[in-house]
C-alpha cells in the first residue's frame, strides 16, 4: 500500500460546494457510504490517499473547508454527508468577505489563517508522506480569492517542496453575481502566478454552455455545474486513487503540463 496522501482545501462558498460535489463523486466511486463506512470491503485500498481511516473503521476525507461566514459550512455540518467529515476541519468565521479581495486577504482572512494553518498541520501530521495539496476555490468572490491566495502563500512558506494544484472557478462577464469580480480575479491571479504549481481554470460560462447544449438543462443550478466539474476533477485524480499501471503523483502533473513556472493555467475539457 502506497502512502502518498493528498490534502484538499476548499475555500469560500464556491470552493466548499465544489468540494461537496467532488467528495460525493469520490465516495460513489469507492463505495463509501454517507457515514464514511465502506459498503463492501474492496481489494483496492488506494483511495486512502484521499481518505483517512479512523480507529472505528470510518473513512474521513483529508479535506479542510474554510469560509468566512457560517451558512455554507453549516450546510456541510447538517447535510447528508455530515457524518463523514470531521467537524474539526470545517472552519468558519463570523462575517464574510463581502466579495472583497482585500477583506478576504488582509482584514477578515488574517484572523482565521492561524486556525487554518493549525488544522493543516494536524492533517499533515496524520499523514505518512504528503505528496501535495489540492485547492478548490473561485477567484471572483472575496473569500475564495483573498483567503485562498493567503492560504496558498502560507502553504508555499510552510511546505515549500510540496506540489499544489488549484482548481479555480473564473467569473464570466455575462453571468456575474457581483460587479467587482474582474478585480478580485485579477488580484487573485497575481498571487496564483507564484503560489500554485498547476492551476486548472474552470470557466463558469463554458460549464453553463455544456449544461445547456449537451445536457439539455435549460437553467442549470450550481449543484449541476459542480457535478460536471466533479467529473473533471475526479478523472484527474483517478490515477492517484486507484491501483493500476498508470501511477501518477501530483508532481507529475506539473512536470508534464507546465513549460514555464508562471505559465501554468490549464484549460479543461470534458469528453464525451
């Protein structure tokens, strides 16, 4: 059994909701029930790269969910998979960043950063050999962009050699929830240039288009968009979670995809 753990961090509303969709996808693939128990003991236990086994035989995702306001995190705490996540790794502040990069990065974000770092240290201590981090966040909001950049910066300082893959949801001009999205995205991208190894760019507009044209959903909800993204993320990490000939670690994504360190923004495609 290889022990090359991957730690996921979901930041902000979009990041956490995307994280929920992704863990739902993983759990279906590995026969893990809502309470974290295995429905059938499989031979292939490679998925412990993403799940941590407790003494009670429960599998807990190696993930931290952070948001600066409680509502989204409370949804996870009371949702169908509430039993699966460890409550200690669901963090929330009291007031949100109000779609403002500076609030997420300097004002409110600074206060929760030590807590995040502490939990991250715990996850790393529980692992045998962490191979890297996966960060889910949107770059249009305040928390996802500001706090997301802050956490990435902190990881870059504390775990310098570990590879970091970011799944960034980029805003689209014609379906915009907030007027300052372009500013947040630009400021966030400025940090991402230095602090992620590979950034997988997820374009909201394109995902809407996929849902409308290919999937015949006229008005897709976020849940449906996230399900599409979860398929993409799941297929990227499949080689880390299953035993097989193709054994890829996170560093290899970087090696194979990135020509220059700063040119690491990948376009995603989903087929069929």
